[in-house]
C-alpha cells in the first residue's frame, strides 16, 4: 500500500491516506463542517475511513469526544496514525466494526450525534467496478436501509444524525431514517447555481417531531473558473461551519 501525506482544513490537519484507495475529498470536508455537536459530548463517525471527517470536526470542537467506526483494517490503522500525527489521542478514537452488524455488538452507549458518508451504491452492478481498494467505500452490500438503521440505533433519543449522500437517494434517506427520526433538515449541494444538486446533506433528530425544513442550497462554484465560491473556501479551510439556519 502506497501512502501519501496530505493536509486538509487549510493545512491544519495532516492526513495519511492510500494513493490507490478511497481518498478524502469535498464530501468529507462538508460533512465535518455540518456535524452537530453543539449539544453533544460524544460523536460517532460511521465509516470513518482514515479519519478525515472526525479530525476536521475535532479541530473545530475541542470539547467533544469523537469515535470512528471503520470496517477496513488498513483504513482503521491509518486513522489511528492520523490521530497521533495531529495530537488528538485524548479526543479521538477508532474502533473496528461494520454497520452491517448490530450496534449493540460494539458495547458502546448510544451517541449524542452521529455522522456518516455511507457508500453510494448497494449493488456492484450499478456502476463500473471500482478499484478493489475503493470497493468498501463505494459499495454497501447490506444496502443503504440497513446502514441508516444502524445510524438510528447508534443515536440516543434527541440526538442528531447527519448524512451526506447522492441527491438522487434523498427519498431513500428519508424513508430509511423516518421510522426512528424526524425534524428533518435538508440542504442541497449544487456544483453550479444553474444545474441540479448532486449531493444532499440531511440532518434528522431521533424521535424528533418538527416539520421538515428544506434549506437554501449550497452552491460550490461560479462559472468564472474559480475553484470554489468564497463561502465554500471558508468552510474547507475551517474558518466557517455549514449553516443549518
């Protein structure tokens, strides 16, 4: 396994990750900026990979304890290295486990907040096969519904669940979370203002009863060739959180 040494959050976080595997990118950065530990002491990142989301979130929120769950032993090993590289040993931990298994098997109490970037596909035939090193990050053989049920089980009553996923799976996200959660907030993420959303961020509250809120979209780019809009750059650098108002 060939490892690259990268940085995220405007250079504040060092990140070792496999060159040929799934690599943390924009989705991880947005999820870290969107997680909801305002009333949380303990936050779980399901499918944490090499730790990009929870490390970027921990740098923003020093009073919150973060746990990452990862089924790939190599990714879990790199996540532990990254925790040490960035000096977060007392705040961030990794446990090996699978969202396909019952949450109770972990022996952990439900968390105040849970975040996840679930695999985008349930069926390997739905896309051209990814590289073997990326398969576990792209494909969830157990299905998205089982993954979402795990997130619900991992969250205490009144706690928040925050997910980033493909925009065309929004109906599946709402259906999978609604048996145990409500008070949905949805933020579409558009590449440009004049094209459909490609991603959605969804937040739900376990046992929440408030009406669903469709929030203003986050538009990533202008048509003038700039890499990201200024407000997006501020999020990526860790200078701003993603606003849920």
